[in-house]
C-alpha cells in the first residue's frame, strides 16, 4: 500500500512553520496555529476545519496549494486530516430515503453528476458504503460541500457530517497517485 504524505504550512507559498503528516490526525492544533498553504506529496487526503474530522471537508490530491483561501475558499483553520487509502476494487453504495436504512433504496456503482436526474429524489437520509471510497456533494456536478464516505454504515446524514439530507452528486475516489 502506497503511503500518503501531506505538508501543512502556516503561511502562503509554503513558508513559515510546517508539519508533515502521513496518516490520519484527529487534532492538528498542537502542530500549527493556522494553515495558508498545503503540499500533497503523495496520496489523497480529506482535510477538516475542526478536530475529530468535523466541519467543512476538502478533498486534496497530489499537488501544491499555495494559497488555500484563494484557491479553494477554505478557512485558515485546518484542525484534522484523514488519509484516503489506496483502493483498486469495485465500488458499491446503497442509499436510503429514510434514516436507519429505511424506505426506498437506490444503489450506485459509478459516478453520479446529478442525483435528482438519475434517481428522481435527492434527500438521502442514510447509506451503506459497501465497496470503495466516495465523495458526496450537496450540489449537482460535484460542487458545494463535500462529504467523504468510506466503507461502513451511515444511519443518518449527520453521521457523514451533513447539515441536511440534500445530496446533489456523488463521485468515486479513483485517483491515488
């Protein structure tokens, strides 16, 4: 399994104090006060505005992010990160119209740029990610707030950090270089 490596810098253009991370970290606060630039040397990561993988989420693949506020509109307070493990298998997710896997079920095995167009409803109250790693977006065409979905059961939308059950699009995470 390829390891990921992300470096957080306090200042823009990779300046100032920095912290390297190669695994999940539930609380980055002790390593830096603010984060204005990030370099992902390998792998993919979700970064979070609050400790314990809470708050706004941002997906980062390998690359340089010299000014995070300007490039992505993120706040300067990055407080946790999760490394997305490399995955090469099939993808499968079941989504439900009610909490606790209740009501009508729809199954997804590929990217979906518009949940409403494809399934004729867009409120997802629970889901079961059976295979693969996914990102759900609150707007169509992979825009808006992101929610990282790794294998497991999510009994209500708050389990994945959602503010509401509204989901506009869903994409598989397939890039791991």
